[in-house]
């Protein structure tokens, strides 16, 4: 259906720029490694730059940790574990975590601004979602610190020791919170490595940890690229590895850990189906599609990157989605009105663009919003593909960008089969006005998180994790405690 | 674009087929509009636009000719110390005051809108509603704001409500018809959506949320549902229908959020007084206060702005 009754969203009344100010933040020119309670220079003397993906300007340079640095970080963590931390009363441990949560809340504006500068995500999201949710995770797990026996009745929960944690660039501070909060609450100490392109909020978190007065070495934050991560994973004195990132790297880690005593959780890729039935509230479903795929530029492992829509409403949904895309503002991440920020890095932009070419070569029809995008920095217009087949690579592979593949289905069984026909199983969405259909679908979609009539909602109390190639283990909620404990007796 | 043919109830669509509304999702989307930050020149432009879209309203039992005349003066001279202000779109009064308003407005291009059809309850026989409508039009009303029979609608007597709107539309002649759904009495957003569809098919030129006599009156979520109904009707028919939220919008800031919602739901074509109105009595002065602040950098007390 190509409707000639078109709405016009260009021209007319425009929103003036409303940028968040950067006067209130400080970013040092250079950051060392946070080991044993202090920032120290890397053994190699090597540093690398972190840039603002919206402007390509250098924000700071950060230390590149070698395996010797990893070793001293693990030693510091072990010393802190053997020393004060594992012997401390659990309620005391909880107090420190509460303190981190409160300082994060107090400094929320600063963290949000730095998160958007370093990673390219819109300030609206870092301000309203990333930072508040990160604080909420610390609050939530702080409460568990002295109540662990109640989480596992009849068992004696024992901390593991040193946790090595490697986090991605899409939600830098939030992922650090997901990892550090439960680890500390369960009595472990940590060595955390933020992603190469987004180290700044993790380093700022190191300041918070110091200001909160945590004993030296309980939290160590070291920066570096893949080799640094590998050194953490392979270190003999690490008891637990927590990784969030690509399925490819996850496989390497799992292989490296096979046959060792280390516990691990892997949070990997996804290619979630967002299934829309004809009886759904269509306008709200369209919003759900937008939140599902365009949130954080689509750099979301649980993004609803496959839309599977019942054929009788497919034309209507696509038409409304196209109109809605015209109202999405792509641009300066610090502008409070920006809906879609910058792509995180040049290499990620290249990956996304290669999929855009691939999709067209595969015969799908590509549609992008017609709005202007900035000329410097890394940008991608919100994009949808129609006329795609299950066998197309843009349907099967994770693109990790604002790119949606749209398929149609006729019967519930067909929709379900399409939803499950993927090597991934991280998340899914179901949209229908009928409760029975929700239950039927949510029981049969093989994914860790399934949303009904909403999408991309997160809460510290809710576990998160994948099936199949989307990973192993659960983070968040009570389930998240189990990943950092050994249960005895 | 006013409908020239009066619809008959064979045009009444099957309202059970109207798209469902999910209240949680609507509230979320409505809240999102309020996170837009409208500053500087875009704010000033919005404030001017809001003034030009106001139906300056007085609908009190104690209204007098004097009060209505004064209100008309206010409509013409919003605040003469501020240069280049637009005038409001219309003055909205009871039928008995239409003549007074028409005279007071003289040659100014400000419409006179009259409520009719036993406003605000709508509890009168149809022939009286039609008679009242005709009287208001004869007195010079350019626009008629009618109320639907909520009782009939809630009982599922859709055909009856449809016919009544169509009959009032016919009685309006050249006058534009705004159909008040009184969403505060409809109970659910699903019913708001269905009533919107019904009213548009029956010939409404505008759909309007509320009389202002019932709480809640206009809200962002209710208005969003009606805008989405207008958009779907436009997709299907190509006919534009106007929107008028009324009651409860008394601050400039909130009115700007309504404009944001309008812009991002229906687009630019609707952003004129021809297609969008605010039904309000105290909104104008808050907008003026904001404009004064933009001009001088300081807020003035309410005493510096004429009430009517």
C-alpha cells in the first residue's frame, strides 16, 4: 500500500538546539589504571585515546594494561579479598555499596554527560535510563549483601574470590554496575575492564569507589583492548569471569575456560523478534518497535531487530513506522531533543554500512528516514528493510545498529516458528490485546527475556540472560546473586 | 475543507474494528513529548502559535453582555505593550451571547464560536438541539461546538449518536462543527478512539476533548489518542479533521507540549488555527507572561495582564 495521503514532517516549526552544558564536568587529559585504590601508570607506559564519536575529537588518553598490569590488579584484588573484604560483616559491605549508589545519584548529571560524550548515546537516554538504572542496581544489590541466606534457603552461600569482568561499549556505566554490584554484595572483589572506546565513566566510577572509601583493591578498574581482556580471563588467580559482548569473543572465552575451575557468565549477542499480532494496539506497538530497535542507536544486545508482523496489519504498521521515523531526531548526543545519537565507533559504522549494502544485494527493499544527519562523526539514519526472507543474512545476523528487518506471518504458529528460527535467544516481544495469546507466545519463544506489549524495559530485580548463542547464566535479580556465590551444604 | 454532503448512517463504520488502545503505551508516549526541550526562538514561535490557536472562552451561567464584550476586546488586544502579537482564533460563548460577541468583534478576523446542543450535558431532545444550533448560526456563529450524547454512546447506540452529529452538521450550514466527546465521561481510551472515529465519519470538522465542566478535561494521553484517530482517518480518506483540546490547559509550558505532540503526530499541515485550537480561558495570560519574560528577562506579576 503506497498511500498518497501523506503527512509532512519536514520544515515548519523546528526545535532550537538545547545542548546539555559540559561546564560541570572534568575529564583529565590522561588516566592511569585504578589498582589497589590508586591510579597508577601502566607498566608499558602505553596509552590510547578515547574519542567523542559525534565529533571525532579526542576526549582523553587512557592507559593500556599489559598482562603484568592485569597481574598486579588481580593481586590487589586477592589481597583485598583475603584481607578486609571477605571478613567484613555483610551489613558493613552493604553500606559501602549503598554509598556508591548515593554518590552516583548525586553525580548523575556529570555521569550522564560524560557517558554521552564518550559513547555517542543521546543525553535523554543516559540521563533518564543509563545512570538512574546503574544507581538502582547498586541500591538493589546493596540490600542483598546481608540477606544472602534468605535468597538460598537451606544453603550456605560462600563468596568466590576475585571476579574478572569485561564489559561492552553500548551501556558502559550500566554494565559496570550490573557486574560490580552483585559481585561486591556477594563478598567478592573485582577486576573490571571497560570497553576500549568507552572507558571514561568506568574511570569516573573508580573515583566514586575511592570517594566511597572502599578498602583498597576491592574494586580495580583497568583499561585496554582485547589482549587485556584475554589476560584477565586467563589469569590463574581469577575465580569467576563475567563477560558481556559479542558471541565471537564469548566463544573464545568459553573455550579458554573449559577445564578450569572458574565460574563464568556470558552475555552475548541477540536478534530478537518483535511479534505484532493484528489485534494489537497498533499505535503503541509502533512505539514499541521504535523503542526496540532505535534505542541507543540499536547498539543493544536485546534490540528488537526483527519485526514479525501479522500480514493483515503489515501495511499499516510499516506506513506508521515510516512516518514515525521522520520524527526521530538524529544528531548531537548532548542535545536534549536528540532521539538517535552517534554510532559508537568508525569500525561499528563500517559494520552497519556493510549490512546495509548486503541487505540491498540480498534483494530487500531499504527505507531510511529523510532527516539530515551531521557531516562529521559517525552516523546512521534509522533504517528498515522490507521484503526480507528468513534466509537473508540481515535476518540471521546481529547488526548492532539502527536497522530493522521486517517479515510478515499469517498464523500464530508461523510467527512463532519465525521468531525461534535464529541461533540467538536473548529477548523477544509480543504485541496483542489478547492475554491467552501472550501466554502462548511467551512460553514458546526461546529467549531469556520476553516483553509483552512493551519492549526494552529493565529493572534490577529482573534477571537477564540468553539461550543458545546469546550466552549462559543470568544477571540481575536474585538469579544474579547465584553467579557470584558457591552454595554449600 | 468542510464536508458538503451530509453523511448518513450507512457511513457509520464498524467501531469494533477500530484499533485497540493500550493505555500504558499511550501514557508513555505522551510523557515522552514532555521531555522535549523547547528553547529560545522555537519557544517564542510556539508561544505566538499558541496565542493564535486559542478559543478564548467564557461559559458561565453568570456571563453578561458586558463580560463578553470585554472578552472580545481582549481577543483583539491581547497585550498591546508587546508588539506583533497575533490575535486569538475565536471567542467561544453561549448561544445567547453570540450576537453580543459578533458586534463587539466587528470587522476583526476573529471567529465567534458558540456551544450548542444543550451544552454541557447534551440532555435535551434532538429538535431542541437542532433549533439551538440554527439559532446560534443565525446570530452569526462561525463555529458550533456541540456535545455528543454520552449516554447513548455508552449504551452502544452508535447509530443514534452518528445521526445526531450529522443532523447538527446539516443545521450548521456554513458554520464549522466541532464535536465535543467529553472524554472525562467516556471512561476508557478505547471509547475515546471509537467516539473520534464516529464523529469524523458523521461530518465533524473538528473533534474536541471536553466541555471544561467535567474532570478530567483535556489530557495529553487523551489528545494523543484523538490525534492518532485523526491521522488514521486522513490516511483513509484524505480529509483533514481539526483537533481542539479544551479544559485544564492553563500554562504555556503545557501548551507547548501539546504542540510538540501535534507536530510529531500529524505534522506541519495541522499547525495552524485552521486545524488546531486550544479551548482555554486562562492560558492566554500565562503565554503573555512568558513572552514578556522572553522580551525583558524578568517575570511580571499577573496584575500586569488584563484578565478579560
